[in-house]
């Protein structure tokens, strides 16, 4: 057996224990949170190595921000684990129940997935977030982070494995792939004898690779080419404030906007207000010819590709559109199905937008930055699903479960 196959077999065995662990799951989660708090400096020291390596490798400031851990972020990770422990157990819920004419009693209940694989990039906080959610949902997890965060991930994973074992559960409930080669990623994608589902968290390249190469069922998450459309009836200062927040509060995350579409009737007033806000964070605007005619040569001419990609940086694509129909057509062409928002005072325009946009989250007069399990009141999340099968939008504990039927009889035969 390969190293990954051995890890998969151990995870599968651990999952059998975990599926009936009951209250021990919370004991393990509290132990993980305690270990993170008490060993913050160990994690920070490991993270410092990753940060130095990242700088030497030329990582952008936004990627370094994703990678960096300090005491506050680690305490936040620990708090997140504690919050997961406080959530209701998603396992064993009766979803449906009925008695058939022949007397058979049928129940449909929630059950663990089994073994979940998570493949992600330079965000070491995902290591604890994903492990906590999978553990609470009764599934073992195999984590495979990016090479940029390998030292941080090793430190975090080892602390968690020790904590889980101290709480009386198998340490292999949580596994970390320490080989960060492309070969290990491909092997994980094809570990169909052991993984029940694979969830990628990262950029478009990672998700495309997983979808194209995986033999394991995949839940797509994360890629966020998100839009704001400023309608002709919009409150323009509201629009400028929302755009500023949605672009600059944290540009490196998937719910940040990448494109703004502005109705031509209000573009001459709206664009200068928007730019005045964006200038506070030195956001580079890449715009169409109409945008450049209004704002001048400070706007970089937009290419077709600028409307199609996630910048994950202080860069924003802008396009002046004829009307809401052109905005809807643009979003349909370029959106990744994550989050879109309309700024409008027109009830009918709002309804047309929410009905016409096929994304996981559609907003009216609000920032796309709210697309988050915690912000939606769903608790911690494993990611934002941009597909339509099984789960869509923020994926919390309930989305990490499967179901089975239990049928009780008294001798019935067919």
C-alpha cells in the first residue's frame, strides 16, 4: 500500500468509531480548542517559517495575508472549534417517517459521510476549521494543504491528533498529507476506495484540477467571480459604500467582488463617487471605454480576461451597461455562481435580478461579503458550494451529512 492508501485505511477504521461517538465528539473538540490556545506560540513559530518561505517565493501580499497566523487568529481558530462543539449534533436526525399499508415503518435519518478529503491552499486556519466540522459531523477527515502552509499545518494537525486521542477517539480521525507534491494531490483525488467525498477549497486552478482528475465524488467550492450591479434607481452613496466594502474589506476571499456593472443612465454620477471610495485603498480600476471616458486615463483598459477572473487583490473590473438585461447577460456569461448583488430602489428591478441571477447567494442592497456560514447564522462552514447537487451556498454541519433509511417490520415479505 502507498502512504496515502495506508492513511485512507486508518481513516476508514477511525470513521467506524466516530460514527457512534456521541458526546465524545464534543470532548475531542474542546480538547482541540484548548490545545490551540495553549500552544499558540508553537503554531506561530511554525507559521513564521512558512511566511519567510512565502516571501522568498514571491507570494503576493494578499496570499501572505491568507497564510499568516498570529495570536489573535489562532484564538479565533480555537473559538471557531468551540462554536462547532456548541452546535446541535447533526447526526441521527429523523428527516422523514411513515408507515406503509403493509405495516413497514420507514425512517430517513442523517448519518456521517464516512471519510472526507479536503484539499486546500495557503490558508492554515482551514486545517482546524475543516477538522472540527468533519469531526462534529461524525466523519474522519484527510487534509491536504498547500506547500506554502506545510509547517503551520503540521503543527496544527499534530496538536489536534493528540487532543482527539486524549479525548478517547482514534487519532486517525484527523489525518494530514505531508507530501505536498502534485503527485500526492492527484493520488488523493483518486483515493476512491477510502474517500467518500472530496471538497476542494482554493482558487480556480485547484478546483478545475480536482474536477478534471478526481475519481472521488467532488463538491465544488470557493471560486468567486462576484458582481455588483448599480441600477439606475440606486442610492449612489449606498452603492459606493457597498462596493468599497465588498472589494476592500478583505480582497483575498471568495466573497469579495471582482466586477461592478453600472447602468449608463447614472454612470457619470455613480462612477466618480465609487472611485473616491476605492481610492482610499488605492484600488486599480480596469474599465470599459465608457468607464474610461468618465473617469479618465487613470482607468486601465479592461480586457475580456479581466471580466472572467478572480483578482483576489485591490483590482476591480468595471463596465457601463445599457440596462439590467445587459447586466444579467454579463453575469450569466462570467459569474462562477457564487454571489451577486443589485443596488436599487426599484422593487421590480430587485425581483427581476434575484429571479434572473443563477448564483448561490443573490443580494439586494447589501455587500456580497456576507456570504459566510457564520454571517448567515449557520455556524462554521467548510466552504461555499457553487454547484447544485447535494449542497449549495455556505456548507455547514448539515451539508456534511448523508442519509439512510431504517425500515422496521414484523415479518413482511415481498
